[in-house]
């Protein structure tokens, strides 16, 4: 017998809907009792996750300058 899926169709719809309405991944993970990593991965698989922009340090930028 196949294992039960980690996310039901209804749970997937809830996760996607909440994310698209601005709910944080952390809050969604609490709603569905899954880890943040699991929820983020599910959103990536569903094609809706947008990674936050990371700050780049000034020192890092200077290291790549050419004269």
C-alpha cells in the first residue's frame, strides 16, 4: 500500500493561498504543522515561492571590482 502524501490537495491549496495572500512561510508552517523547510519546498514545487533578496555586503562588492 502506498504511503499517504505529506500534503493533501486541500492542504496544498491552503498553503498556496495563504502564501499568495502574504502570510509568512513561518506562519503557514505553524498552520499546517510542517517545518518551514517543508512548506518552502512545497511552495517551490508548486511554482509560487519567491526567494527574498539577500543583502550583499560592500566588502563583497569591492572584491569583484576591476580597475
